[in-house]
C-alpha cells in the first residue's frame, strides 16, 4: 500500500500577546480556551450548545463534553493529509483513493492535533487544502473548534469541527458555518 504525505504550511509574522483575555473569554472560559483575536462572536460560542440541545450552563462546566474554541497565530498551525488506496468504506469491492487530514498546532511547551473523524475520498482532502489556503491566506490568526479527544504527554488531541478566520469559516458539517 503506497502512502503519500502532503503538507501545507501557511504563516504570518504578526504575533500579539497570546495571554490577552477578551470579554468573550472571560464570559466563556471553558468554551473559549484562548483569546479570540476578534474573530469569534457569542453566537460562535453558544451555537454548538443549542445544536446539541444543551443548556448554556454547560459552557461553565470544564468537564462538560462540547466543542471548544482555541485561536492561534496562523504561522503556528499546519494542515496536512495523507492518501492511500483501499477498499471503499462505502461498501462494494472497488479500490479507491482515500485520505485523512490533520491540523497540528505547535506551541512552545505543548501541541494540539485536530483530526478528522474518518477516512474520506481523496478529493475531499484536496478540496479541504484549497479551502484552507483560501481561508488562511494573509490572516494573522485563526480559530479551531473541536471536541477534546486524547491527551498524551504534551499533546492534546481534538476531533475537528470548524476553522474560522476573519474572512470566513469551514466546517465538517453542512450548515455549520451559516450565520457565523
């Protein structure tokens, strides 16, 4: 089985104090884990709670399972994917090109890894790479949304849900970025 690794790195040289606390962060400290650099709104934070028919009080519980936002300087974030050929996950006997992607955030003393939920047709990862490039081009900061997964040593795994910058949003789910 041949595996191809493809890496896309987009960067910016602007950096402000990553410990800056915004009003939004003060109000939702467990839903917004970092400063938001002016990218997010209250609707971004509370939308996932309403979709899951949960109470907004869950946003104040650090143990509650819901999507959480983190924002980073774009230069610290790398989108990548790898491809392979295998039986179609949709059934049948066809061998097709598949892919999975990840988004790695490298910080000084820790890292975060956002990953997709499953293998997808290879075209999906190429389209995602194109959209990622468009969304992050000339953007000094981006925000990632996901549900906490594994924690190993100094790396936290997250199940990816959305990425947002000041110029737009991409989401795993159809309609996930509407009105944001």
